[in-house]
């Protein structure tokens, strides 16, 4: 895996009230969530980016209101037909 340095301003660090390692973990999580939400990476890849296991990452998705499974209208109709 390649590392991508993310510059951050001292103001962000001070405003967040976090240490540098805590801020870095949060930024990795936010990046992973957004990439997953945009369907650019799988849940496993996103969990790896975030530095979490899949279950822990799914918990974070739920906490942030991001669906783990996002059915389209047509897929929902098919699912409910079988119920």
C-alpha cells in the first residue's frame, strides 16, 4: 500500500482537540467512508484504508448514517417480491 501524505493546518488540529495520530485516524476513516459511499472501493478496501476490520468499519458506517447495502428501486422490488 502506498502512503499519501495529507497536509493539515495547525488550526484544524487545535480546533479538533485531537492529537496528530488521532486526527490522522479520523481523516483516514473519513476518506474510506467517502470512497465506499461513492462506490470507488469495496467494503474490504475501505476498511483497510481506515485501518479497521470489516465489522468495525461497518459499525462506523452505521454511526455515520451510510448504508452498508444500498439497493436501487428495481432491486428493492425484486427483494420484496420474494418476501
